[in-house]
C-alpha cells in the first residue's frame, strides 16, 4: 500500500464514493440528487420524495460495492487486471444487466460517435493489451505527469473499445480512479456539469486537453484530501 493511501481517512473514502456515484451516474443520465445520493450510500435508503426509478437507485447503490472492492484490491496492492475490470463492471451493473462482468457479445455503438467501437471478437485481446500497455508506461514513467498521461490516455482508449454491452462509462471512470489512487494521485471526480467537455475529450482523443482538465481538478482534490486528513488528526488529538 502506498503512502498516499495511508493518508486517506474513512470519512474521505466515503466522501469520494458519494461524489463519484452522484457524478458518474449523472453523466449517464441518472437524476438522483447529491443529498439523495448521500442517503443511499450512507444509510442505504432513498428519500420517497426523490422521484427516482429503481434502476437509478441501483446505479447509485452499486457504486458502493464496486468501490469497496477496489479499496480491497488497492490495500492489497493488486495491479489492474482484466479480472479486476470485469469485477468492477459486475459490481456496477449488478441487478441491472444479465451479462454483468462479461465482455459484449454483439456490436455496440456510442451515441453521436463518428467511430466504430471494437468488435466482440477483438475486444478481449484489446483490453488485455490496454492493461499491459498501461502497466508498461507506468513502470517506465519518469515523472508524475508521464503517469497521469498514461492513465488518462488509457481511459480514452477504454471508452473507444467499449468492451461491455452497457455500463462502459461508469466502469471506465472507476478503473481510472483505481489507477490514480494506486499511483498516489488524488481521485479524479468528473462532475456531471462538465459532461459535454469530457465527452469531447473522449471523442477527439484530446489527451492534451484532458490532461489540463484533470490537472486542475486533481490540484483542488489534493487540498480537499488534505483537509479531511487534518480534520481526522484533530479528532484524534482531542479524543
């Protein structure tokens, strides 16, 4: 386990989870509010006034089991693998898809995209190559910027492969979170309000634009993470 993970408090883990679930699901059209997301994640209940569908509830709640799984892998210092990717997808699409955790069996399209995603036949090999290439780039990176570029570029390529029948966006953002935390970066929360800009980075394979976008948010997130750490230390001091 790296030193950055040791500084993440339980309260901050919960904070990450709530914001990730709210915004990542929101990017895909989920309408559940941030306060209602807190209720689902922390209490396991959905306010009756929310007007949300059962599907929307599961889309949020499933983030909890997926995040708990990646936390276990991170604390065991497990490197990202095809198996972990399939586990994350299975957790995120639990009770939502019959083919959870399985690569697509039919061609799929990305709405508005001008390119064709990978075929079912080539998907397993492409995902395995993507994981291997990411690890090679991380192992040979000379700077943190090199590592960040590798992780962001991998996210773009994952979304272009679109390896699952559905749930690729949520899965890809969770995988990106996994790699960032494992390499000592703060988490990257892509707010649903920035969806148009984010989708444009993916569609145009604009790694430079995505890098600057991510750097700004990671710098802010670092301060948030430190604030939670300081708060935890103060509580320990006065107990």
